[in-house]
């Protein structure tokens, strides 16, 4: 799993049917220091996260489809949690208090 | 999934079984500021409506063929949707 920060949303009308009614979040991926590492993913939201929140991301297709309850769907990246705290090397790098 | 810009089309008459009727487009992957990132790739158009110049998002690897009607189509990238807008969050603390 990966840790990311929600920095935007993708609005799309014409898309694969599986995305109908689902929010697509643009998430910057974070390194172990809690800083953006320069990469991003467009993820399907499953927990109702908001702008600027630090989130837990699954970037693996079978797990993503299992969470969505679908056996076939063109989905690999989904947001599955909101991070409250993250520490690495003894330092608190994310604390949403 | 990632953002990409459609920059061209590919037409192939002779192709592997299972690729009949699949529309191919050349897409340039983008970073989230819509700047080119990496090399262009050929992607199957799963929405059947994308064309050159359009901003799209695409899926890769095993998930690519799952965007198409036949989920065992031999493709490695597929356009899953056409982007109307990318709404960047403003005023995010940190």
C-alpha cells in the first residue's frame, strides 16, 4: 500500500461504466518523510475523503476490485483509508490530530 | 490511473487475434500539472470517443483489457475516460 495526499479531483462524463457515480481523486504520493515524491495516482474513492487529507492507497488490481465488489473492472488504484498519524525513523511525519 | 493527452492514432490491418475492432491512439502520459512525463505509448480506446488533443485518463497492465468489452483483449494500456476537468484543491495547508 502507499500513502498519498488528496490534491484534486478528476471530472469525467465519458468513461468506462465502472466509474459512473464514483469520485476520482488525484493523489500525490508521499515518501517516508511525508513529503510528495513527485509522482501521483488517480484513485477511486471508497471512504469519502476530502481535499488535503492524507490517505492510504491500494495500487494493486485484484485487491482494488475486491474492495469494490467487482470481479472485472479496469481499476487498480483506490483510496481505502484516511491516515491519522504516520511515523518513520522515530519521527512523527503525519499528524492529522 | 494517470492523465494523458491523445497525440495521434494508429491503424493496423494485420494484428493479433482479439484486437479486431479495437481503436488505437497514441497518448503522451502527463504529470498532474498536465506536463509531459515519460514516453508516449499506444493505448486502446475503451470509451470509443477519444480523439487527438483530448485529455484522458488511462489504465495500464492487466487492468487495461478489463476496460474493454472482451476482458482478455491483448492490450497493455487503455483509455478509461475523457477528462472534463481536473479540479486542483486550493488552499491546502502544509
